[in-house]
């Protein structure tokens, strides 16, 4: 049972500001400076503030940008903030002798680099809250641009007030990661248990209240008998005596959250704030060039022309608010359906697989003679197709290796395969023999045979042969394909005589699913993480002792059946060899499989010279829900009931599917 204690922060923490030097960001800097000086004991983003780091990214797209960035940093220091300037090295990104200002997508590239620079800097300094100065006018321009691009209501929600930092998906501790390692520290940044003082006060109150009549019947429901809360990122696995127990991987969390506190304020008000407090700012002349970007053109049109009332700022912002409410209602309804019908049967973070029992969406009973009944039924089907697409998208999010989820509009064919009764006038669904496996967004959908037609197995889609050739033949950064000639395997390699452990490598996101970091005390052999390949499996099994080999085969059979096992990460050792051929020296690389870290299987003695740590990427843990059964007795006076209408609805759905 989880215990929802408020996080306790024992020390003051740093906060970050992204400052460009414009009037909006300088107003944000002034407001922060004035706030922390006036209210020293107040919290920002739930934490007491130790110091404010203000970072300015010099894009080097104008000759005077370096001087302006230095002046901005000087002004920030006068406000009492710690200022840093980070110039972008375009030659490293685009190559030498390439003018970035002439690139067609220079804005997109600059945005990506800006976020990655900020993510790298603030994650290094353990800053988890980063504030931007987007204002109401930026929100208005963004929604107008999306409206002109033909977006639907889901694309008209505008800029979020808070979200995880974008463009940093593969950066550990920056994007939704780092919390698991933080919990391993002697003094973690985030604590899930009450502080000592709060715990003593809580025990004192419980002792006083335990003498009240009727307290005993509440003990099990309040969880007082078990105050040791587990880390929320950990999953529990049911024990089966016939299957070797495999500890589930921890699920990552944390990272940098971007906040935009000025979205409710117009730019004119921010200008007035800077003018009233003598805060200088710089004007970027490229922002006024109407021919440079689409946003500049739109900004100029809104400034010199009076748009129709429907396109003016109040109407557009009201449209965005309605769109956000509508999307939120749809997402909440889809989540309720998943939880209510226990659609997720099992999720395995060690493999990245998902067993689902697709929820049954209520179609409605046929009522002949009712006015406009066919139109009513079709409207209901359209609504349920949308909910089915959202549910499918949520399930894909648990398994996919992609950074971005597919849009709702692109899931039509997938929904048709999974929920065929929403597209037919009949009342039946596809038989098990008619269902076929398919892939979408890097996820393989496989129907479960000999079972009802709503159960599917989701896993990572198999790697393509071109991908495997690329990662095993590129000589510079990965591994050359070894040529052994036979099934011989150079195992075991001798461990180093004088082990000297290196520092842990930075965790890297492998295949968009697993955060993996390595440590080795052997400098002669390189370590690479590649997919499990069939040609290495036989020799790897031969290197295991009989008991471990039997356990390994059972783990593969139960957790990674069929081709799923070849999507698992494997740790390979690579040794570079040299051979002479006609006076020249060619290099060969010898590769061997050492371990499958997610399954906890490795060759004997590997722990003497190689260590590894692996976690599953961040997912929405609330989708997994709670167990269906509960042995906790009901409280006195409480009787669980189900409405008659819901009973009838469930009976009708069983008839529709069955």
C-alpha cells in the first residue's frame, strides 16, 4: 500500500531562469530578484530557494550577439542573480564553413540546441525547476499559427504552463530521469517519508487518538500497521513457484520541469514593469523583420491590422481554454475506462512488454422507431472510436521506443484492428483466427491465441536487418562484425589482476526504453550495449553453469518468448586486434556477450571487473492501476453496491462481444 506523504526537502535548492535579454525575460528576472529579497522564507516550486541561476544562450546568429549576452549577464548580476552565458558552437553542429543563418530551419535547430544546452547545464547543477518568460502575446501567436496550419482542437491548446523540458529525451537527469539514483544517496534530494520531527509529531497524535473508541476498525484502512512506504517507481511482481523470480526494474522519474508563470500577462504589462523599475533590456531586430519568419509576419499583421473579433486575442485564448478542457476530459475518461475494466493485465519493465485485455466500449442497445436513431448510433461510435484511440495511445506509451507518440488521427487503422465492432453495423467482433499481428510506433501487437478476442500482447517491434547491420559494422563508434568461423566463444576472459574501478559512466537511454550505465576496471576491453543477437546466444549459454543456464532458459520462455528476446539489451565486450596483410595493418574486433542486464543473467565472475545499472524509462504509473482483488474487509456500516444501470450495461456488452 502506498502512503502519500508530502515530499520533504531538508535543504534549500537552486532555481533556474532562462534569460534571453528581451523585455519579457528581464521582467521575469527582476520579479524573481525582488521576490526572493522580499520573501526570503517563501517556497518556489515547493522548495525553499537557495540561489537563482540565470542562463543566457548566445545563438551567434548576429554579430552583436556576444556583446549583448555579456551585457545581459552584467545586468542580471546587478539584480543579485548568478548569471551564465553559453555560446552555441554551430561548426560542431553543421560543420565548418556553413552559415547557420542561411539554413531554412534555423529556428528549429536553434530551439533544439538552446534546450539541450539548458538541460545539460541545469541537470549538472541539480536544478529541477526552470522558468521561462513566455507571456500572453506568445500564447496568442502560437495558437494563431497552429490555427492557420489547420490543426484541430487538440493542436490548439497552446503553450503549457508546466511540462518536462523538451528536446532532452536522451539526457539523464534532465528529462524524466535521475530520481532512482537520487534515492540511492545517503541524503537524497527528494524524500518520500516524513522528516524526523514530523514523524515524532505524527506518532504522538496517533497514540492520543488510539485510545478513542472504534479506532481499531480503522487501523487496516488507514495503513497504520505498515508505515514503510515503497519508492513509487518500483513495481511488485507476483510470485510463481514454477518460474524463476525476476526483480522488476525500477521506473525512472525526476528531471527538469519547465514553468511559465507569465502566461497570464500581456507583453505591455511586462514592458511597464521594466520601465517602472529601470530594468534595461535588448530588442532583437530580427523579431521585427516581417519577411524572416512566419511568426514575425503574423505578429506584424496583428499589429497593423484590426482582425475580426473571432481572431482577436480574447477569442483565440478562450478557444485554447475550451480546447484544453475538452482534451483533459477525454483523457480522464479514457483513463477511467482503463482502470474500471482493468485493461492492463501485466506490465513487465524488464522486457518492456505489456499484456492487455482491451476494454469494452458501450455501443448502446438498438431502439427501433426512435427519432434519428441511426445518427445517434453513429455519433456514439465516433465518440467511442476517439476514446479507443486515446486508450491505444496510452498503451503504446508504455512500450514504444519512440520519443513522440503517434497522433490520434494516425491511429485509425490500429483502432480498426483492435476494436472492429466500432466500425461495423453488426454486433460481433473478429474471431481469434482472423486477428493478425501488426506493428505501430515501434510496438508489435500480437493477439493471444486460444483466448477471448480482446487480449493482446504488446512488445517492442523486432529490429530490422538494416539496423542490426549498421550497429555491428560501423567501425568508428560501434562494433565491427566478428569473424570466428566456428561456434567457438572466447570465454571466460581473465579478470584484471589489479582491479581499479573507474567512475560510473553517465546513464544512456538505450533504444528509447532503458537507462543503462556501466563501470569497468579493465581499460583494454571496451563495453558496448547492443541487442541480443542469435549468433551469440549459444556460446553465452555454454558459458553459464547448468543451474544458471536452466534459469536463463525459463526466463526467456516466460518473459521474452519468440522474437521478443532479440529486442533485449546485451552487454558485449570488444577487444581490438591487429593483423598484418601485405605490409599494411588492418584492425579486427572480437566481440563476446557478457550479460543481459534486464534479466540479471551474466557470465560467472563478471562482477569482478564489470558493473552495470539499468532502469526502465519514465512511464505513467497511474495507468497500471491497482489490483482487482482486495482482501481488506469492508468497514462497519459500508456495503459495496453497483448500480442497476451499470449491471445491465455490462450484461449487454457481454452479449455484444460474446
